[in-house]
């Protein structure tokens, strides 16, 4: 039960974190106005930290899925 709740929480966090990212251009983000960004190269510290947090939450999300799959396999 705890891993199911953790999966829901991590899924919500992943959605929020992905939506917080800036559009890099050349994709669907241009269609919705993401192409109107400054031409300053590089990324700020906040963007790099957001990338790191997103990766960590994504790995935890993936780990919850694996653990839930293993628990379902052993319970059946």
C-alpha cells in the first residue's frame, strides 16, 4: 500500500517538474509559445537544479514501479 501511495506522489511530482521546464525549441513546445525565449546560451543554476531534481524523482518513480511489479508477482 505504501508503494502505491509513493507512486501516486512521484507521478504528480513528475508532472509538475516536467511542466516547469523551459521549452528547448524544435518540438511541441514551439506550437504552444515555447519558442519565444531569449537567445542567451547555457542554462541557469535553477534550471540545472530542476534537471537534477527531475532525474532523481524519475528514478524514484521507476523504482516504485519495479517494486510494485515484484510485489504483485510474489503475491499472486
